[in-house]
């Protein structure tokens, strides 16, 4: 049986200005294909609200939660179509979850069986929060916590959080900033600096919360930039990004 790995990619990484899809879709798809030789891969994606905003031609992101949930329901279709195009010959399967389901042993057992059946058929499970019925990751997290809970539930050996920053930086924002290759969770909190994005509700705080959840389950955690091909593989090899340890 292959080891399992969860790759999470956030809204600001997937969408450029004015909610246009970026090349990250294709880059992540290439990483999923490469890693699938050695791992059973689960992809956790954000971006449904952004696709909904784009489809309706809105100039700003609404604030009302019910409206955001409606946009997520609309945009989920386009988001999955984009992933389906990016994956090429590799078929994808949509899995919509909430944290509540991941806390119930019966639901987790069903999820295990579904993932296993998808992998046996060469299908990539693509997970998103079921935003139409819950708002946890809409208001905070951008699916970071969801990704950690999925990693713990499926016994993943690694959680890779792809973002628009090259991991954690020492002396961030100064001419002397340097990438931290490996850092404890406690030290990571001291170095954490928020970059901010109009698209995302995640940020480094939610990623470190996700890291703490995954680390408690014995899962390795990596945070890094998704801007280049092979980013996830490079992070796992320690070439880019930051590895978070207890």
C-alpha cells in the first residue's frame, strides 16, 4: 500500500487579479501526476467562491455569508471543470466535506473506502468544503484546517500547503530575509508575518493552526510557494519551502 499525501492549494494561489485562474492549476496537476507514482494523493482545493464571483462578473467579493455560500455553490462547477482540464488524461473525483463529518468515525470509514476506490481506478480525489451548508472555512481558514483534518483522517504521511509565499522567512520584509528550511511550530509562530490577499481568508495563522492539527496526528507538514513546476516535490525534498516540526 502506498503512503498517502495531502496537497492543499489556496484561493490566492489559484486566482490572479479579477478572479482569473492562474497557471497554478497546471503546475499542481503536474505535481499530482508525478507524486502519484509513489503516493496516493488527495488534493484539497479552494477557489469556488472566486469562480462564482468571476462567473457573475462581480467587481468585489461580497461579505454576507449566505451570498458567499451561494457563490461557492455556483463556482464549484467551474472550479472542478478547471481541475478536470488541468489534469488532462487523469480523471478527477469531487469530494465535498465538512469538519463535522470528519469527526464521525462512520463517516471517516466511508471516506476511506471512497478514497481507496478512487485510487484503484486512477482517479484523483479533489476535496473542498461543502460551503453550501457550512461556513467555517469561508470565514477563516481557506480550507487549511480542512486539509489537516483530511490528512489526519486518512493517515497521510505528509501535508503540503501550497501558497503564494516561499515558506516562512526569517527577517521577513527586510533586505536580509532568508527562507527557514525547517522550524518548530513554536518558532514558526514567532516568524509568521501575514501577507494578506483580497481573495483568501487563510494566511499564515490558519496554516500554522492546520500544521498543529496535522503534527498531532504524526503527519509531516510543509509550507511553500506554488509558483513553479514541481513545487510540491521540491518541498518534500527540502529544496524549497519550510518544513514545520513539533
